[in-house]
DNA sequence: CCTACCGATCGGTAGG
DNA sequence: CCTACCGATCGGTAGG
């Protein structure tokens, strides 16, 4: 009844919409998702949806921004002072954990890439590029110090990203090939272990 | 006028539709593509489209099948008698070449995966799974012979697929990070070289 | 005069 | 291969 209570309800409903929209956009893409479905999954009428987001594009952009905070931000730069093997292992394990815990975030990101990244392009040229360059600088330092063999650091990060995200984005294929109805933590741990082994061994001087 | 001429026109128009549809499905997905757009890009009226394909789902399925023939079939099994290093290099180079030459096929495949592979699932459980098991058998033989270090062969193939397809499916991100307007053959060759180096080195006993 | 929300329906466009 | 047109459903908004 009070202003505070209404604000609380508003915040709660907005969160429900974002969660529902993330699920639907991840599974069906932007065009395959209807406002009616988002509203339904958020336990509200479709007209009421428009009290929270004016258009479908608005909620998509909001979901995309949410996605970035769970998908890109947790990936700290490598610590140049630390042991390369341990650092790379930490990074790969972290990425596989993200693919396991937040496959929907990964798929929304993948969908946006397949569309040509119309919304995320500025972010890619800015924040993401900076992250890659920080990563590359550490790798190159390790190379100069003779701790790892010389390698193109940018392609190395593409390799780690491509391989780890594969377990979220291509899940149906992985399930079919492994012959399991769903992947459990053990499967992801085995994936991380296999990736770590090849990458870390492959980088040994 | 003759039956043969009509057949020729029909075949040519069908090919034009498939090419146009592949482009549009790759860029916008199934729901983001309209029959009107496909017809327009095929230089024909929208009603005429329906002389060649009854529904949008029909042409999508046809495109998907075309995609498989350029995307999966060229990947021969590894030759167990040959040198592991040379064989793996050949396989990786071949996959990167596919990503470079047929990025649209890769994106259509990726889109289908993101949707949960509703159409391709039987194919994944059959043909694709068989290919992976043939691949895995060769890898395991090499391991037993001490030619490469023991590794989970299925995760190795996911690694190669994930990494190489990344260059087609996440092209906007790769362009942004590299700071180039488009990727030329040299970029793809560098990618292949980096992947080969890490994988082949990572598998050395 | 504000909010949160409903049932009903708007103008346009989709696949067929 | 065209014009004309359908049942339905889309995103977004009206009044109460």
C-alpha cells in the first residue's frame, strides 16, 4: 500500500521478467520469443509487461546486459606473478563452471554473435578487447620469461573460449554423442580436465 | 516450353531459393527469416516460392540437409596407420578451412544447436555419434601404441570442433578483438597454426 | 492525481 | 508466375 511496498513489488516483477526473458531468449532467440510468453512465465498479463519494459527490444537489451555481468566480468585477468600452469587451469576451470552454471547466458551471448552482434559490438570493441589484451600481455610476458612456449596469445584465448562455451552452446550434440540424457558435474569436470591437460601441456616450453 | 526446359528452370529456381534461404537463416535464424525475404532474394514473388517449398519449415529442413553435406561429410575419419601429428594437423586445417569457406553453414548448424537441435537430433545420435566413435577409436589406438599421451578422445574432438567453429560462429567478436574489418586467409592460417601447435604439442607423450 | 493491473482491441504483418 | 486475399497472431496501447 505504501510507496515502499509498491516499489518492492515493482522490483520483484522486473526481476521475474528478466529471468523469464533470459530463459526464453536463450532457447528461442529474439524473434522466436513473444512478449505474451515472457509475461506468462512471469505470472502477469501481457499488458502489464509494458509497465516494466516498453518494448521487446528493451527487455532483450536488459537481459543482454545482465548476461554480461555473469558471463564476462567474473573472468579476472591472469596474475603474471603466479604460476602459469595454475593460472591457466584456474581460468579454464572457471570458464567451464560458467558454461555449466549459466548455459542460458552463454546461449544468449551466442545468439547475439550469430546475429552479427548488433547490440554488443561497442562492448566487444571496448571492454572485451581490453580484457583480451590484458590476457595477451600476461601470456607474452610468460613467453619472454621462458615459462611457456611462444604462442599467439589471442588465438589461445579464442581456443579456451571456443572450447569451454561449446559445452553450453552445443549441449544437444554433446548429450547425443556421449549418449546421456543430461550432463552432470562429473562430465564438466572431465571436460575441464581434458582441456587443461592439452592446453597446459601444449604450452610447455 | 518443353518439359526439359521447365525442369531446368525449376531446378535453377530451387537452387536460388536454397542459397537465399541459407544466407537469411544463417544471419537471422528461423523465426527472424520471412518467406517474403527469401522470395525477394531469389528474384521471385512470395506466392511463387510456394511452388518449390510448401512451408518455411520445409525449406529450412532442406537448407539444414544441404548444410550437413558440406559441414560433416568432408570430415573423413583419421587414418590409424598414418602419423598422428600429420593426421591431426590435416583434420584441424580442414575444419578451419570449412569455417572460413562456409561460415553460413556453421551458423545454421549453431542456430539449430541453440534451439535444442529439434530436427538434427536423430542425425546427432546416429551419423555424428558414429563419426565421433570412429575418431575416438583411432585416438585410443594411438594412445595404446604410445604415439600420443592418454587423453579422453571425445573431449579432444569437442575441443577441435569448438575451437574451429568459433571462428565462424563468433566472427563479430573475433573481428572486434583483432581490430580488423574482416578476416582474410592469413588470419585463418594463423588460427589453424596456433590450434595445431597446442593440440599436437599437448598430445605428445 | 497517482500506481498497478485488467479485459478488450488497436494497426500491421506473418505464413499460406 | 501474378493479384488478391484468408485465418492467426504479432507487438503495443486504448479505456475503465
